[in-house]
């Protein structure tokens, strides 16, 4: 059965609403303005990606520089390959769901990550640390060190880590 809601639009627009018993398929985009209330858990059947998921990897400059990250760069990996100076990445304003990964491929220089409150550990099994600047120093850096930070909307939390980091 097919029902064209445009035929009922005046009643719906005047608050009479519409109730449909049974499955509904939309052949186009559904735009909801206001609050959508579900009486049962919704099921979404959008395609699930198969195969490898490609993530953007951005190398630091060879000479340390400060890079201000944006929310649009969330999900990317930032790689310290600096041969001098200390690269620094500044996190965007806290927003729920943002996440960034930082890695080490050259131990000639350490790196810092700044912005908001960051909760981490000195090492994967070490002491909890908290601050606004997270540092992987040249003296402790090992190729392959990595840290992934995820924001809960208020603070940045470590969800994966290998290597030694300090926070101040």
C-alpha cells in the first residue's frame, strides 16, 4: 500500500498528526525538524563499509611548528617526523566525539599536544596525569610511540597509548 502524505498535509500541519501501523519505506531523504520520538529502538539499514577504512595521516614539518587542528580533521593521525624543533599540535575546542591520534616516526625531537584538559597516563600502565599540555619528550621518545585522544565534550581522554608522556 502506498500513501501520499501530501494529501493529508493540512491535517498534519494543524496538529492532527499521522499514525501509520506497519512498516514504512521512504524513497527519499527524511528530514525531521524538532524532536523525533521512537517507541521502539529504531533500525537503520545504511550500508556498512567493507574492507579497509582509510584514515588521513599528516606528517609534521621537518622543523618543529605549531599546527592548530580543526574539528574537520577529527579521526586523522598526526605523525611527528620532525628533525629539529618540537612540533606542537593544538586541539580544537572540546566537542563530543572528536578524536585524534599522534605518532612518532623520528626521535630527533619530541612533540606536544595542547588544548583544554587532557587526561592521560605517564605510560600505558603508568600514573594518571592531567593538564592542558601533553608532551612526548625527545629523551623518552621511541619510534612507534602513539597516543589517541577522544573528547567527551568537556575533556580529552586517552583511549590508546604506547610510550611515555607527561602532562602539565
